[in-house]
C-alpha cells in the first residue's frame, strides 16, 4: 500500500485526477469504479477541465458506481445517479452506454445485484476503484461490521450514516433507510484501489490508520 499525504483539498483533487488520467493513458478502455460524497467533487471538476482541454479522453472508458440509495429514482436530485450525471458524466465525452449505475427503484433487487456483478465481470473487472470513506468508516454503503466477501447487495443504513448524509437532504427523515452497494468482495476484486481520508472531517479515522 502506498500512502500519499497531501497539503490541502486542491492537491487531493489534482493528485487523484492524475491517478485516473494515468490509468486511462495506460489503457484507454479502462474500467473505473467511481464514488460519490462531497470529497470527489474537486477530482471530478479537475477531470472535466482536463477532458475539455483535450488532455484525457473518456470515449472508451467504462464506469461502475459503487452504490445507490434504495427508493430514489434516477431523476431524484439526491440520487447518486443524478449526482454523477449532473456533476461529472454530462460534462465529459463518455458514452452513455458505458456508464453503469445501480437502479434505486428496481422491482427485483436480487436480479439488479446479480446483473451488476455480471456486467462488471463482462467488462473485464474494475481496473481502478475510487473509494471514499464515511465518517463511521463505511465504504460504499458497507457499514463497518459487514462481511468482507459480500457482493452487490441491499443494506440497511445505520442511524449514524443516515445522520451524516442528512446534510444533503432537507432533514434526516428524507434520507432513505436502505441502499444497494457493491460488496467488499466486489470492491476487493478491483485491480487497483485508491481511497482518501480527509483529516479535518475524519480525524478519528485518521488516527486508526
Ligand atoms: C456516502 C457514500 C460513500 C462515501 C461517503 C463519504 O455515504 N455512499 O461512498 O464514501 O458518502 O462522503 P464524503 O466524501 O462526503 O465524506
């Protein structure tokens, strides 16, 4: 494991964007695992800028997002589907058919999860997975006590996660109680992973590293 300490958020955003660019330069049809939350915003902005300047080409890139709230439609402004299109995909030259997001309003959760896993396998597996970490240590929406072998599945969100994520909603009651997430087993199959931890927001987690 390689640890890089950065000075500030700008450096975090440009360094992580650079890791993605290097991956795409090495393999133009790279399969990226992408994350949401507030930390990736700067990295997505930097990637948009570099794409618009012609320094990175997403035309053959394939993406799979980590997770989605269960019960939110793709059009819901707080769905991860909406977030990803609004803050990243619509600004770059990625093909719509190469973008994969879990369907938060699926009527068949088991089928949705199985299909997602199958699509990841069919694409050759994730080359580079981007991970954030929730303030209780959750990864994707895998809460800390979850099985390390799990695949994409439905999870119940803990009260702490609901409280933390209520900052994106009008209040905690609006936050869905469940989500669909890649499992730790799915994530660990990625060929490379990077994750960030911001000292200011998560000092407790940093001490545990
Ligand atoms: C959400 C996402 C996680 C993400 C977390 C932290 O809960 N499901 O994948 O890691 O937010 O986000 P932030 O970057 O805002 O700290």
